[in-house]
């Protein structure tokens, strides 16, 4: 990460340290010492009686004042630096496991009289059953539960269910028609506007306007067609490619007129920063995942 990013990160941590009572740190980098995220100054700014649980103590800790394997008090703040926390959580693990077993028995004994009821129509009971009456029931069938809305809810489920589902599920076809009509109306108005501009605007203006519209369209389509799954790691490359709008500025930079030349030069400068900066940021992002 850049120095600017790390500085902003430290400022956020410093503000949070003043307000919170408990800080739990978990940042670890394989094969490297744990990064120091909580400085001594942050510890000093915390309220007396606060607690820091440093789960990265085994690799040196995320807090500057952490002492691996010990619990220390610094500036009135207790810093827990145990390196064997998993082995210290046997009681909590047993409580969680016992709670799971209790909830399972409540499902198996719905009548509260100790009688087991193996309801094979229950998705949870069916999924945890391996053998019943000497017959192997494992593996269970695929779950039938789905998050998709029921088809035909307005008619098949009855009027009361349709009313409870709300107007969006009640009449889907009627909702789609106004949307399509609205889109067609907007396209028609846009076409009329372009026709009017073409009929009345001077030739020089139409040349500039055509370049502007095409550049905006190409830039928009480049971004729109990027798979959403790639937006986070490769958005900077998308921004760089979208800088194809620089073509419009290159065409206009030689046009007569001082004002047009200045605007075109400014556009070239900004798109160049976006273009080269996009690829540079992407390389730094991808380098984080290389060994």
C-alpha cells in the first residue's frame, strides 16, 4: 500500500481508538512479521480499563506494546498477547457445541415429552439422518428451498397471499408495460432532439457534436460490458480503456480557436493521467497476490 493509504489508515485507527473500549486485531501476512497497526500513542489515547486482544501476537503482534505470550497493562490498557488462544477456549467451544446439540434435540422432540420424532420431510432432520430403520438414507436429496419468488403468486396462492406480497408480485405484467413504454418514449424524444439539432445547427457544430457523442458512447459501452466480478480488481484497467475518449480531444486539439485548443489539451492531460494511472494501480493490485 502507498504511504498516503497507510497514513489515512493510521488516522482512522487513531480516531477509533479514542472511542472504543475493545480492539481485536487479526492482521497477519504469511511468512512475515505482523504489521504494526496500533501504535503506543493510540494505546495511550484509549480510555483506562480498555482491552486489546492481539490475535497476531505469535508473529510479533499488531500492537507495538504487545508482548507475545503475556498479558500486560500499558497506560491503563490491558493488552492480551497470548499465542495459544485456541487451547484456552475449551470452555467456550464446549458451550457452543452443547448449544448446537440442545437445539437439535429440541427439533427431534417437538412434543417436549422425550419422544423422538424423525420427520423426514424436515430439510434439517433429513440432512442429518444417515440411517433410518436399517435403511441408509445418506446422502440426502438436494434442498428444495429456494430464494426465488413463487411463480404465479397472484393467482395460485390466493387473493390473501397476493395482497400480503404487495403490488409488485401481484401484477408483474402490468408493471413491465409502462417501463417499456417509458423507454420507447425516451428514445423517440431523443431521436427528435437529434433530428432538430441536425436540421438547425451549423455544420462545424455537428462535426464536434458527432465526435463528442461517439466518444461518450464508446467509453460508456467499454465500462458497461465489464463483468461485475472483475470490477474490484480490474476497475482501474477499465478506467484506462475508457480513456479512449482521448481520441476526441486529439482530433479537436488542432481546431482553430484558442479556447477549443485549451479545452482539448486539458482533456488530453486528464485522460492521460487516467490511462497510465489505471494501469499502474492495477499492477500494484496484482502484485499483492504474487509471491
